[in-house]
C-alpha cells in the first residue's frame, strides 16, 4: 500500500515538472536563437520586420524579464553583444510580450488555453497602422 502511494506521488510530481518545463515563452525562443518578428497592418501586409536576440532573463512567478538586441538584418559576422540592448517583459499572466524599445511594441499573446501564439494583435506606440504581428524563427518558418 505504501509503495503504491509512493509511486503515485512520484508520478504526480514528475508530471508537474514535465508540464512546467513544457510551458514555452517568447523569452525562451529569443534566448536560444535569433527570432524574426513581422509587424503587419490591418490588411496583413508587412510594415516592418526585425530580429530579436536575447542576452539574459530573470523569471518571477508571473513574468520573465530580460534584455535583448533588436536588429534589422542577421549577419554571420555580426557581434550582436555590441548591438543596443533593450528590456523586455514576457508577461504570460496578462498575455503580453512588451519590448521596451522606442517606440514601445506590445504583442498580445493571450489565449484561453495558455499556449503560446505566433501571430495576433499588437500595439506599437507612434505607429497606429501596425495592428498585427507574426513571430517566425530565424530560418523563416513559423516557430512551433
């Protein structure tokens, strides 16, 4: 009886650990490889495109904060550690990913299921024509 209880408890703990590690965030991606982000107008036409390269991150219970570089082109010979750094806030509780750039960019990634979205609404200060975003990996495909 005690062995059965111990096995069940171990399975529950293992399940919680696995599920926690499977929760993806935008910061997970930008800290592992450059990520392409497209900003789109209301007709889904690309207004601008940039790449995010993460430098560091700090997690709390509700959000992940970190620094990253934003560049317009990826080059193999470029040292992105010298690119201007900005702060980001990956707030899964409120469903937003905010890039503290000038202008500030807020991606709305809120879902009912809690899964990460790779396209959706966004807001860019001083650029009202931008209404949507699309998150792609650095090879051009949608990040899965």
